[in-house]
């Protein structure tokens, strides 16, 4: 089983990464993880050049190919909340999925991406609502054909100003619930 993680935190030892690492520990030992850190990769946002209105795919060739390769079974979107949204470099990555909608809408090309599971991790330590970040993540899961259930597949620690994710007992419970929901088969692939 392969898990692709899009990590939108600039902190390798921060709250988001703590939750990501705990989630990784809960997967079977032979799971392959590929992680893109949005701050390090600096993937450029979509500029609506409209290539994808007339051509299949996106004309910008960069690390997005890891996402577009579609060879993973689980997609994890992980981010701190910044002004109630996913962080800007992670949002840039998500804008680059726009070619999927444009190919379908303008060219009637369905890319037939394989069915996968979506998991969302959010860390927040301020005021405001996670609802915008959740909605943006849902859009990305939808474009990439990842099945995401907010009740089961959403792991969060939203008061990190008072309680760091590493001390937030709810996080481990949410991880257990999410892993149970994946319904791994005996050979550790998804049912
Ligand atoms: C620019 C900026 C904006 C932020 N906006 C929010 C917010 O809207 N809501 C919130 O709950 N926390 C907000 N925070 C706090 C972070 O989400 C919080 O500290 C989080 O735990 C950081 O995660 P990390 O340790 O993985 O980087 C903001 C932090 C920064 C730097």
C-alpha cells in the first residue's frame, strides 16, 4: 500500500508533522510513504494559462507529477490553519488540480483516476473556523477520486496555543478511528 502525504506545515517538528508521524506509525510496517512538503517544494500555483482548455493535462512540469501519477492508495492532506485556510503553498498545489476539471469540462476527457482513500489532518491554534480548509480539502479529494468521510477521516488538534498536538489525547483516538475505518485486508491493502 502506498500513502501520499501533502504536508502544508513549514515545521518539521510542529503540530501537523507530529500528527502526520503518529498516523504513519499506525499503518502496517510495509506501507510505502511519499511525502511532499509544500513549503520545501514550492510548487507554483495555477495561473490559468488555459493550456488544459485545449490539451490533456497541465503544461507545467514539476513535482505535481508525483500527485498526478495516481499510484497511491491513500492521500493525506495535512496543514496548519492559516487565517482559517490551508497554508498558501499547499493551496497552490491544490489550484494545480484545476486541469482535471478543465479537461473534463472543455475537452470531455475523464482522467479515470483510481479510487483511493482521503485523510485530512488540521492543526490550529487561534480563533476562527476550520470549515474553509475542510471544504478546500474536500474539493481536492473529489478531483483526485479520494473517498473522504469527515466523520471518520478527519484528524485535528485545533487548540495548539493551549495544548500542543503531542499532548492532545484526542489525536491518538482519532487516528485509531481513522485507521480502523480504512478496513485493511489481511495483506494490508485496502478492502
Ligand atoms: C499566519 C498564521 C495564521 C494563522 N491562522 C490561524 C487560524 O486562522 N486559525 C487557527 O486556529 N490557527 C491559526 N494559526 C495558528 C497555527 O495554525 C497553529 O500554530 C498550528 O498549530 C501550527 O501548526 P504547525 O506547528 O504544524 O506549523 C495561524 C498561524 C499563522 C503563522
